[in-house]
């Protein structure tokens, strides 16, 4: 089923579905919120790793 992994046309279809579901006006805000969440998660994971090392 996932033998070939994600091919470029899979990503195109996924992008079209996301645009249809969320609408083009909400996408920048959603991307900004996702980026902020990822930065927070990354910093927390790094803090936990540093805490365990000491």
C-alpha cells in the first residue's frame, strides 16, 4: 500500500484537499500557528534532552 511512499502527485492532491477544506484565507494563519507550535515543541524537547543529560 505505501510501498512507493509519497509521490509528487500525492502531495498535489493533498494540497488541493487542504485548500478546499480550510479555504485560502485561513491557510497563512494556520501555517503561522503550526510553525509556532513546532518551535515550542522543539525547544521543549531540547530542554528535556539537556535536563536528562545532566
